């Protein structure tokens, strides 16, 4: 028989938004269950951070002081009926029943294809950071970091602290937009202090705007990364390239639950509500950073618990975080030149080995799926989907269970219990 649990409020995702939502809901005397597929809470941004005086440490202590049930290494795979999610953990399938659901599913990096991007020595910027935080040795290795967004600098600082040689940080955004964003920080002391701290930790590391990778050659001993710079092509030899072109929301589960979507993420009302018993918070509603995630999570938690007054008191803080999010997106919007990086034989769908030329003739993601299997491999379009959206202006709205690979027996046990 399939195991089953019930709760008043179920929170999916134990990053900052999910932690904030779980705390707020629990502190309103509701039965709350928080689940995440990682072994520890914190998400990507707080991975490995637990110092008591840090923001992560304070929020984790607050979470641990609540009665919230916490289920880690637990992955949601399907939504078999209203008010029920099917998950799995080490013990097998698990049915989660809820009255209210808060989705804080976070975001992932966007990868864009260019010649050589499938080399095993090329990582996502945040992916390499996560691997290093989890114990991957990086000391003495030379790294080039490229792509777009403030994450590049945070990754550079983390890798340098662990002994890596950061040879170059390449930001694709134009200098004028990055400078305008930097001037905005002069009016925002907390973020300005973070930027100053990052700058101090990266003294001597070249940081260039209007710069992006165009080709990588892997000879088995090292990488030769060719960068497009305002002064012309520049080639740098390194051990690893860490590359990520901003972020995209993890909205497969919201889409499966038929949440309304807009170009930025899930559409929600003033209380982070999207349907009658479903709330969404954090990067899933639009990329915006830590402060946005925390305040939206708290609003969702209070509102799901019925405490709309406490939620409303946080509206001004959310409005401020949304203004910052809009400035962030405007500053690091991807430039058109990146659409022309792939050559005809450059793979776009790595799972199914589908090159750019084979996709370019199709009018939609659906047609490409039917004709080429693009997006139907193990990653289920999580890598090639956002790339195709940028390259071809395709929108993939078809999400079917399971949203993560799972043993057929787990789905069968859920069907038997229905």
C-alpha cells in the first residue's frame, strides 16, 4: 500500500521562499509540511550556509523552532487529483494530502548552445558552485566564468575562496546597462555593501561587459575558450568554464497544476494566490533575488494560514523588491547576438543529440518534439526548453506527469490507491 500523509499547508521547496512560507504558516498555528528534494534546507542560494549570525542561519533557526514537519530528499512527481500530490523518497512513493499548497520551486540556470558547449569540463556557473560547496576539489584549477547576471560574481568569489584561479569573468550585458544597475545600488545600502564585499573578494580578477563565449575547444588536457570582446576575439586556456545565462523559473509543477503563467513566471494576486487553494512565491513568480523570495514567502505563508492582516503589512517591502527585480531583468536581458552562436551542427538538445539545423525549420516546440524528440530526453526539456525559447521564440506549455523520472511501480501504486 502507498504511504499517505495529510497536512493543513504543504510547502514545496525549502529554499528561502519556502522556508519563509513554512515559518509564517507554522507561526499561525497551522499544521505545515515542508518538502524538498535536497538532503538539507536552504536551496542553491543558502547551500552550506548555517552561521548563526547570517541571514541563512537566522531563518534556519526560526524554521527549526517551529512545529513544521520537514521532509527532505523527497521529490514531487505527479498531481493525481485535487488536494493530492504524489512524491517519492528513499522508502518509495508517498501521497501528500493538503488543504492549502504553497509552491516555492525556485529557479535554475539558462544554458545557451555554442560550439563546444557540451564538453564535460563546462559547467553551469551555479552548478559548479554547488558542486564545490558539496566537496568537489577546485583548488589550483583555472576557471573562466561567463554568461549573465550577478550570480557570476558570487560564483567567482566562492571558487576563489576555495583556491581556484579565476582568470576572467565575462558578462554579456552592455556596459551602459550594467553601469546603470550599479548606480541604482547607491540608493540601496544592503545590496551596495554586498557588492562592495564581492568586489573586494575579487580584486585583480578581470571583469568585462559586452563579452561572451563563442567557441570552446577541448583537447583533453585543457579548454581553449574564445570570447567575443569589444576589442575583438580573445582566447583563454583554462581547466573549467562555468557558464550560465541568467535564470529561469522552475515552473513545471505550477504548469502541471494549471497555474496561469506569464512571460516572467506564475501569475498571482496580492496575497501570492493563483487558484482557490494554491499560492506561489519566490523565483517561480519571476526572477528577483533573495529579498523578493523571503517577502513573497512570508506573504504566502500568512495568507494560506488565513492571516491576511500580517500578509498585507509586508506589501510595501514586496513592492520594493519588485522594483529591484525589474531593474535586474532590464540590466541583464540577453542580447540578440547570442541567438546566432550555434552553428548548424551545434547540439541544442543534448539528451537526444539534436543539432540546431534540425530544429530551425520547425514552427513550434510541439512540432519539434513530434519530429525530433527535442525535449523528450532525461532532462525533459529543462536544458533545451529555455534555450529553444530564446533561440526560436518557442513556448512549451505541455507538462505531463511524472515531472521527474520515476520507477513505473511508483506511478502504478498511486493508480491502485486512487
